């Protein structure tokens, strides 16, 4: 558990009142006791959440036990985790508990339901901070990655002539917000990729004295190529340029070091296994951004002449948030942490290699992703990717993504109708990968 923010308690009681001070002390004591229990009893804690325990000192977690958290996986072959992961039971149970046991608003109200809601909501912020190894108050919750990127784009004070550098690899979420700034006189430079990878030297040469920000994907959702974010971050910081990273395909799939990242856009519903409609933005310096949305829950006081805002993160989260979603995200983060991100990465990399090797051997199949990534884009000669995707679904209930993947400039460079994309998750099995390969062979008549 984490403390109820003191700004919240300040709404409930006068700061000078004895009740306020006593409440602070009691809550801090309660949190200390619970944290000690959790630290000393991690096995019990994970068991209560239904989190699968690692098997001894094995290099891999128990995939079959993990799959019990996802009932839908018994009904289909789900290979679309790059779009959204499935949601585990522990997350759904936490959301149901919120709705049925203590539902109230966050940061509003002195009654016990409001206090518990706020505690649970803020616990998730603390869990995500621990997961990223950053202070919790440098994290704001958003609807998704798109919302997080737009928070940066709209919260920066731009001047006419400022420059943003982005890349050919970007999802629309990390392209359109910057393109819209052209209306304000901001220049947008888009650098090319080399076989799916960014060349840091090319990016370094593109930086000018007008460059204020570099926006890049950590791993493009079509190709699955991991970009040299750390090296690019060093180059950018040496030039006094801020870095925005789209972590939609990285956070939860492999370790992410934020040392050279100023803003990291995070989805709750992909690698972190949380519900849809959840996301976050990590900000190295929260004071570097201005608020772009205004409303309730973000102020210390308001008159008709003066508005005094709360400190971050509260000032960036006006209005009633997705409370059940954020509460459900907390146990999902615990699940990912329990499995171990390095183990997840190794497991997904092996699955991706198996998929690549199997598809590459099928005549008429063009694979665009490199060997060893869990996001594999391909096409079948003479087949529309959308039609072939439906064939896979009809044949063996194999769920893959097809089309432009909300990254049309990149997808259309491979095929006018985009690509077929199969993407694995921490719960995918080798049997499911083999089923995809066998189905492609069968549907192309190459058996």
C-alpha cells in the first residue's frame, strides 16, 4: 500500500486540525505494517493474487499455470498481443472488488469508500514507479499511449521555428501529434530507417540549433526491431534536446532504462497486461510540461481571479479517471514483475525465432521482421493480408492483426494493403506458434 496523498487529506480536514495530523499518522502506520507483511511474505502475497510462482531456480516460468489467469486462451489461438494483451484474472478480480466492495471517486470525499478508492488507485502508481525504478510522483496516468504522447505535445510551450525530429518507424500516435504542431509553425523532420533500425549517426546529423525534441519508438509495432534508445538519448542530451519514447511495444516485454529518456509513453494494456483504457506518462521533470486539460481535482484553490494548481502528478489528472482500470492495472504489474521481465523477453524472443524460421521456409511467404522478435509481420504472395487473416481465424481461430496497424507510412512501404502481423505474449505457447505455421502452409497449399 502507499499513503493517501497529503493534498487529498488536506481537502478532508483543515491542515491545522488535530484530526488531520492523527489521520496522517494512522494511515502511515497502517501502510508500514502492510508493506512489512508484503515484503516478508511475497510468496503468500503472490498466491493470494493468483500469480504463478517461478519453478525453483528454473530459467523459465510456468506457462501453463500462467495461462490459467487467461480463460479466453482456451477458446482461440491469440497472436495479437501487440495490439492488446489479454487481461488476467487477478486484474479483473481487483476491478470487480472495486465495483462491489468500495466504489467511490478518487481524491474526492472524506468517507471511507473514497479513502480506500484513493489508496488503491495510488498503490498502482507506486507499483508502476517501482517497476520502472522511478519516483511515483514522476508518473501520471493517461488513457493510453496516444494520450501520453499528446500530453507532451500539447503541454510543451512551442515557438515558431522550433524543430521536432521523428522517424519513418512511428505509429500514428507518435507521428500525428507532432505533425499537428506544424499549424503553430513547428518544423517536423522525419528521418529514414535502415532495414527497420534507426542509425544514431543519421539522427545526430539531423539535429540543428532549432531542434527541441526527438520522438521515437522503442520498438515499431510492425517490425519489432529494438531501437538504440540509449545511444540516441545520449546524443540528444549532449545537444540539449529532449527525448520522447513510445514504449507501447517495449514496457513489460523487455527491461527499459529511463536514464536517457525525458518522457516515456506507456500503455497499461499491452506488456503490462492491464485493462484497456489505461496508460501512463513518465516525466523526468514534471515541471517541464504545462497542463493542457483543466477541471476538477487538480487545484489547491480557485477564485474568479486566481487558480492555484496542485503539484504533479495531480495537476495533470483532472476529472474522474478510469479508476477501476487503474486499480486493475496494479495486480497486472505485480504479475509481470513476478514472472520477471528478463525471463519474459527471453521467452518471447524464442517464440519469435521459432515463428520466423517456420514462416520463412514456406514458399510465397515474405517475412519483414528480423529473426528473434516477438512481433512478426509477413505477407503471402497473391493474398490480401486482411482476407488471409480472416482465413486463419476461420481455419483454426487464429487471431492475428492485418492491415496498416495504425502505422500507414511504414506498413504501406511493404504492401499497398499493409501486412499480416502475428505477435506473441508472455502466455503464448510453442504449440500456438506451430499452429500458425502449419495453418499458413495448409492455406497456401504448401503442405
